[in-house]
């Protein structure tokens, strides 16, 4: 993944390579929510259509799990809901976790950013 992960709106000029593909194509729905890095789209149609960058393999060491919540869920609800998979990663996989909340006030995650709620 190159750069920060950002929640933004598709312009149809972004690049997305599907999990089992090699050809890049733009998101089909301009104006819809996408998660992206500096170079590529991670998923389009919010967190529904994944790219190959989000595919897990036996050699995967770093993972980003997305938990989405819209109104009426508060920021505290979304953080609490995110705690369950984070706890499972720590206890079952021996991993370290950090939870980031993206919204209109914080649309990007720079790893180590001040909005991180570290749960090591």
C-alpha cells in the first residue's frame, strides 16, 4: 500500500485491479465512496468491491479491516464494534492492532496518526 488510506469520492479516473485480475480499470460509479491510497483504489462502492491489494495470502503480514457504520451509530459505537475483531486478532493470532476512525473530520489514516487508538 502506498501512502495513507483515505475515504473519498470516486471520480472514475482511479485505478482498481480486482483480486483475480491483472488489468486495471476505473471504478464504474463516479460519486460513490471509495477507500484508496496514493496510487490505487483498495475498494469501491464503499467496502463492497475489493481490489487485489486487499487480498489475504499465506505471506500477508499487515491487514486493514474495515468496519463501516452510518447514522444512527455514533463514533463511540463504531469504535466499540471495532474492538471485537481487534481483540480476536490479538488473542487468536498474536497480532498488534490499532483502530482508526475515518469520517468527515478525519478522512485519511497516516499510520501512527494522532487519531489512532492503539490496542497493543
